[in-house]
C-alpha cells in the first residue's frame, strides 16, 4: 500500500474543505535558538508533485529545511547519482525527513506478505542514502476484528516491519488517528490516543519504534502538552502540524476538514511545538492540511502558502537554551 493511501482516500471521498486563512509569513529563514526540529517539505501531503531535483529546488526556494525522501528514486539510483544528489542536499543545507512505509499491515495476509518481500530492498536503499526515519498511520477501527484481535495483529506485523527496518538503522513512527468521527465510524474502534499507542509500542518491544505525532490528532484526542512531555525525544520519529476549523466542537471535527497551521488558532500549536522543543526533538515537522482550496492553487503558490504557515508556527516557540 502506498504511504499516501489514507490521505488520498480522505481527500477524494469527502468534499467541502474549509478555506486557507493563512496569516502573514515570518520574514526570517533562520531557526529560533533552541529549536532543533526541521520544517519538512512533503509534497504529497500538500497536493503537489515533484521529481527529485524539483523537490530540492522547491525546498531551497521556499525555506524548507528537510524533505520527504523520494523512495523510488533512491531505490534505483546509482552510487554516482546518489552521491551527486546528497551533495546537492548538503549544498542547500537540506536533510532527510521521514519516508513512507509501503507495506499494507492493515489488510489481508497476502498484501502484507507481498509488502514484506520488498521491504528489505527498500530498507537497504534508504540506509545507503542516509535515511533513518520511516512513518505510517493506523486505521482507528475495523469492521470485523475486535480491539484485542486487532491489537495482536498489529503487534505481530509491526514487529516484523520494525525488525527489518531496525536491521538497517531505521526508526519507525506510528500515528494514531484521533477524531471521534473517525474511530466511531467503525464497528470495532481501535487505537486513537497517545496512551493506547504507548501500549502498542511497548508490546511491539523494539527500540526503533516510536510516534508520528500530529497536532490534529493530539487536539482531537483532547490531549495536552503534559501528555507530550511524558515522552522522550527519541520516542518521536516525525511530526505533522495543522490547525482546525473554528466553531466546530472537538467531537465533531472531521479528519479531512483541516486548516493550515495558525489559520484559526483552534489548535494550540504554541503548546505543541514548545513541548517538542523542551523534549529536544530534532526530526522533521511537516504540514498535512487536507485542504481542497489549497490544492486548487498553482504549485508555486501552494508551496509559498504552506511555507509561510509553517514559519509562522515555528515562530511561536519560545527560545529554549540547550
């Protein structure tokens, strides 16, 4: 399964996204002192397509500090091509974000087994390129499996996935889906909070498994900065930031109706990001707005709009000394 399938499904199956509502951009391209996380360009999440070269050009032009690894390119690149690409990244002071996980661990055994056969090759290619993070999401329910049966299946399969990734120095980030409208849509609800995800990670029992934290899911799970501060920096593999529509009760928020960071102030991004700074999190932070109005814009305007929103969010964090 492609890593973008949940996003594609949500975007195409429901309509009526809220508007952009982005505030003014922050002029400085510099990170505030104490911030270790990087602003990551993940093109698929914002509805633009880019070849590997275009990805670096756009990231540099718009002030992004990391990029989602182009896994297909990395898997097929010669040593010379890879060396040239990494040199271009270094010249632009761009580092890797997190790659997607192309293994369907949510469905039938045949699909999972097929994905596992190709995973070692992908993991080797990511390791060769210097990629150390992979991230994916969990469906917050199931039509036929009870919570316990689904939990056991996830433990078994994700333990296998994390073992292969761990053999190549790669960490696996797992994202819970928080909206009540998402997990109650299933006959058997499944993991949709940080506390439940902690249980799953503990039972998987591998030290290269952690969280993909999303401010949207953190907010819709009604969690706080105190919950974030129960984690360590190494527990967090990747982060997403988004805002939520105004005047919608938290229990009625719908996963594909989001806003760009700092558009409404409904989600307390200052608290979310300051917790990451306090933890010392040094990985990628990407934007995943699920915003149809945004996707109607020309690519360069999408990139500029998203970059401005992310820089505005990053400017919220207080200076924290190392």
